[in-house]
């Protein structure tokens, strides 16, 4: 019996950018695609990173505040 291929989801924005650039993405993982697009279209990668930071700013602030109040996981075990 043949096993089905595992399905992986790639960020649709990455797929759109690859299509605009005429990039063949066959067999690429999302990580490989991100690396390739960063080289081919650095402005696009910077834009995605900026949007991600804006969309997640509240969670990042909350996380940083929690670390400030309670410290990092495992701080009590550090000897340095």
C-alpha cells in the first residue's frame, strides 16, 4: 500500500511572491523558499518581517513583560 505524501502548508504570501518572480518552487520547503526569496527580493522579505512584527507586537510586549516580572524559564538553575 502506498503511503500518502505528507501535506505541508506554505504561507500564501510566499507563494504569491514566488509566482511574481517566476520561481519554480517544486520540492522546496517553506524554509528553503524563504531563504531563496530573501536573496532574490530582500525588500519583500523585509516587508513581511515588518508586518509580522506589527501583527504580533502586543504578544511580544506581553511576553517581554512576563520575562521582566518572572525571569526566563530555568533562571533559578543557572550558575552564571
